[in-house]
């Protein structure tokens, strides 16, 4: 029958300003405005939200969004700008964007906008399983329909946690649909259980969320392709390093493979089981990575094959639950998910790579990258076996030639593009393969530059291996740590753990500078490397900067030797860093080139460009030693603020 509207009812679906007529059929109400069955909400006044936008304000909001979507920006900036625009226009403090990953079966809070910055930091790690047991949020995503709900009516523990953390009493959810598939959702948090405020928010957001879905989808695809590109570039570089530097050092080759694998997917534990043909024992290499504190530890052990036979019999790449698989339990592997990559070498050695994540799963693109790298690692391991069959003389000559070539690619090929600065750097190894190391690492925003110089104990291939490994670790750490001392401390932990039981332990001295290219401030720490020079153009004077610290890799804890200092770098100033191969170069009479001569040359050539300063100093050094054999690597770095 027809039912005339009353002055205290409104359809919650269409929420028309004029109260709708309705038809009741079999005890169920159908709104004549939207033609769908819905709930009638009793209201004492007509719907008027607190933040009603005028036509002009709505137009401005839409234009702002169109401008935002048409601009070129990264995923993080897109979400930040979008949520801030909603906050400003709709006068809402707490706005969030969630992104779905159906492959992993999860919904992750990608951005949370709030004036409370501490709240932003506290809430950013929230991840939900795409599981209907979570209730209304997942239901809204599954149906692709907006909804408004009260937290007090939800039974899942997540809602109580979220409410206590943010002060939220109710929430508006707008699914972000792309090609009828939910790629995410926008939410607005309210601090009261109130139906009267969300209608206008929903109406406005539904006008723009479709366009946002396109931009979000494009940004996600670009971010994924960019990540894949970086992964495969890293794979290429790592494969070159493995194939050319580690052929004659099996255990170090395995450590480097595990280090690279763990970096590709940020796994907490990366493991290789290696069993020679018909052996009753298997060798297990493990690399532990503390993703929070960026600490790396390695461990090698031998285990009876019978105890882990089920994992050794694996024939294809599989995903396992570490808590339920007997071999993984025996190996002490714990976490949420493990990926297993088996392979058999030509000499019938069985190998199984195992990667484990503590809290997350492995997405498809990561599995692709891992499969690609395991294939490259297999080639390296095969080459290593073949290489062992070469004669000692041939092997040594090949080793030196290949390692020299790859090492040249690990050192900076060109100066960083930092406006207002000029750079110079070079290394001349004593034996074709050097243990010295220098690098320029520019931050992605081009506001900071890390400069380092170091000297590994010993010479030749063994020192070159350590140099290459330290370079890999350093490039990883500068992305996540600001303090030069903390970075040096982590490198020390790796060197000590990896080489403490080696026949010939490996140590390394280093100076690491963190240079703020905006303010000119230089923060530096030393690890037993000695001094560097600072020429102050304004005073036409040369300062000897004495760094402290202790050589890396000697002892497990170097906290007692902590040192951090700063210096101001002004226009025209120049710094010179060097290794002892410069000052300790000797002539035929056994006399060293020495620091006085180095300082004198530096001051004499200071009007030149940094790279030319180094060339002239090296020419003077060669003239000093003449035909004497070079006994140590010679490395120098110069930087000037123009």
C-alpha cells in the first residue's frame, strides 16, 4: 500500500532533502525516490549537516581535486594531498586512506591525516586481513558501497582498539572503486555517534572518489613497476658482483647471496641448506636481519640430513607455514610465512633457499624477483664449482682480472649531481684489486650527501671481497639511518660476526660524513682512520680534523668509542680525505711521502678544481717514489662548496 511520508522519517540510502514517499510490501518498505528497500530513520528536524557547502564551495572543491589528480606526483604525496584537501574543505580532522592487496588478502592503512602528529605516527602500521569476520569495514569493501556505522555496534576487537587509539565513535566509509573492484577506501572519523553530519560528507566524496580511484590505481601501478625495475637493476648488479668477485670464496659467496635475497624482500631470516651428493650431513647458512634496528647476523651450522629430509625433497618453489612444517621447526625457523626455492647443481649438490617473514606474506612481484635472483645465484654457484677446477695459476690470473673489473664498477663512476658543489675521487690499487673504498651517496631528495673513505686490512682479492660487502651494507643503511656513528656501529657488527672465526680476520678503518647540502653542516664519525683536512677559504687556513673511534671488526661492541662531531662548511671551503697509502708511500731511500708533504701540496693546488687537486697531488707522489713498487692502495677524495 502507499504510505504518505511523515515529518520525522527519511530514507538513509538516498537522503533526499525532501522526505520520500514509500510503498510497504509484505511488511517491507521501498523508497519511491531511490526505488530500493531501505530503513527509515526517525528524525525530528530536516537533514541539515553542520558543514553544508555552498554551490560555489562545492565547485571549488571539485576543481581542487581535478587539479590534484591531473598533476604528477608519487603515491605518498597523492594520498597526503587528497586527505588534506578533504580535511580543509569538509573541516574534518581525521581522514584516512586504506589500500587493498587482494593477492595478500589484506587491507593496509596507507595514510592517516590528523592535526595530531603523534597520532599519525602511532596509527600508520595498521593492517587488516581481508576477512568478513572483521565486520562492517570488509563488508563495505566487498559490496563496494558506502556506509556509516557506530563503533559501539561492532564486535571485532579491532574496532575497540581503533576507537581507543583515535577517539573515534563512528565512521563514514567510501570504497574506492576501479573497474568495479575496490582498490581501497576513504574513511572519515567522527568523535560522536551522530547521523546528522555524514550525509554531506558522503555526497561530496562520492563526487570525487571515482577520479581519485584512477589516480590511485595509476600511482600504485607506477610504484610497483618502479619497485620492480629497481629490484631487477639490483639483481643485475648483485649477479655481476657474485659471478665475478666470489668465485674463489664459497662461504662468502653464500653470505652475499643471502644478504642480497634478504634485501630484495626484507625477510627476517634467509637460509641456505647445502647437501653434497649422498652426504649424511647438510650445511646450513643463516642470515638474520632485524628490520627494526637494521642489525645483521650470520650463523653456520651442520645438521643431520634425516632431521630435515622433507625440506630437502622439495622439488618446486612453495609457500609454507613455519609453525606446522617439521623441517622448518627443526631448523628453528619462525614467522608468518616461508618461501622455499630448491635447486640441484650439476655436481648433484642439493640446495634449498628459505626466506621467512615475521608478520607479512610474500606478494607475487616479490616471488618473481626472488625466482629471478635464485636463478642467477645458481649460475654463480655453478661457475664457482667450475672455477675450482682451473689450475692455480689460471685461477689466480682470472680472479684478479675479473675482480679488478667488477671493483671498478663498485666505485663511483661520476661525481654526484649536487648543485653548488664540486667533487673529486680516485683509487689506485696496489695489486690490481684494492681494499680501499670511497663513495658518494646522495639522498633521493638531494638534500643530504654521505661521503666515506675506508681501508680494509690486507690487500688483494680477500680485501676486495670485504670492501664490496661493506659497500652493499652501507648503501642499505644510509637510506634508513641518519647518524654516521650508528651506521659505523652496524658495519662493525657485521664484520665482527662474519669474520671472527676466519683464519685471517678482516678489519676496516673508515671516516663517514653526513653532509647537509642546504645548511652546509657536516656531521662526521671516525673508526680508527685518522685525519682529514678542511681548508677554510674565508680565513685561507688549513685545519687538521682528527677523527677518533676504533677499527671496525676487532670487537663486538664499540659503543665505548662512540664519536660524533660537526663542522661548518662555507662557500669556497674544501675537504681532503685520504688513506695511509698516500702518506706512507716510500721512495728508494725508505723515506715516506708524509703528511707535511701532503698538506703542502694540498695548499699549493687549492685554486684548482677538486679532481685536478687530486691529480696534481698524485703526480707529485709518483715523482717522489719514482720507480719504487707501490705497496698499498692509494685513495683520495676532495669536495668543495662553490
